[in-house]
C-alpha cells in the first residue's frame, strides 16, 4: 500500500492520473488503500533505510519517502549486496526490505522479511516489520496475527497498535480499528501517523468531514510525513473542493502533478457507483 502520488515513484504509488484506461477500474480503491500505508498499515512509522557502514552494519536510517527514484534504486543495490553477504544481519535485512517495499517490490520485500523472521523469531521489531510486509503483500490475516504476536500488553507499542488498526480497516472492521488508534494516541499523543490512519479510516467509511479533520490535524504536526498532505488533498477533493485540494497537493507535488491528480479524481467521481465500487473492492 502506498500514498497518493509521487512523481519519482519510490515508496509512493505512480501518479494515478497517468494510469492507462485499462487500469482505471478500481484505481480509486487502490489510492484509498495505499494511502493507509503511508501512515500505518504497512508501516506505522516511516519506512527507513540507511547508508551501509564499512562492515555492512546499518548506519542511522533515512526516511525512504524523501528519496528520489534514483536514490531508492541505489539503496536497493547497496542493501541487496550487503544482504547477500550477510542475510542474518537484522538491521540490513530490515532496511533492505523497507527499500524494496518502498519501490513496490512487495513480494521480494516479504521474502526478505521471512528470512529475517526465521533468524530472529522473537524479535519485536522484526515481527512488526514482518507483519507490515505481509500486509503490503496482501496476506492480511497472517499480517494481523504476526503484528498481534509482536505486541506485548505490559509494554504496548503505539506503532504496532496503529499497524493492527490499519490492517483491521482493510479487513472491513473499522470500529475495532479505531479503538486501537485511540489507544495508540494515548501512548503517542498527536502522532501524525496515527492521526493520518484515523483520517483514512474515516475516509473509507465516507465520513469525509472527520477524515479532513484528522488529516488536517496530522498535517499540522511537526515532522509530519509529506504524504499526509496528499491524503488531506484527497479528502478535500472528494468533497468537491478541487481548487483547495490542488493547492494542498501542490505543497508536496509539482503543480502539474497536483493538477493531474485532481483532474483524475474529478473523472473518477463523475462515474456512477464509484464509492460503492470502492467499498466493494476494498472488501473483495
């Protein structure tokens, strides 16, 4: 799952205005589902990679959402080589899987995480990342089980709570999801990733006002992922405020991309039963 659009690809989905006609059916549903990844489903915090230290250890990590397509490809090459040399290095495995997932190579990311999970079967970070990789690859039930197994009631992790909530949203259980988001906010007040998940949960239920409220609040938080503003632009655009949505999107996209996205959104909304098709495909 990936956010609305980013021109260079990376951990964002391709600009949805550029989809071919044959791919348009259900593309709005894809946009809704992928947006949740930015804030929590496949990763409740930002997916990160880092440069490789001389001995192959992972250096301090970098948010993959800030990488250009070229930087992301380079990170995959470097981490892939390091992973081949030492597939049991946890930090390298996690960073390699994150980079692959950011590039949309979800099956390969999952394969890497499966090997890391075998090497570190009780590691909380590994189990959480494995669950997110499973969700990105579409195995939601196993993802839910894995994320729940990573959680510890005596030391609850807000990231895992938010990830579990986003998976439940995809499984069509929004009430249970929101309970978990609220618990996560108690642990991490005003965390933009959680607020964004709440916004997307509301949006998927066609509660556009609540979605806009949560996403606006998320976008105002220090350190909010730029993709949160893309989520917000979508929520605003779905209410017919297209000029405002284009302005919001222009803060994180080029003017041309923002305009194209809004034009495509108008086209999707002009089709009959768009919302019912969205909800049907989300649960299908």
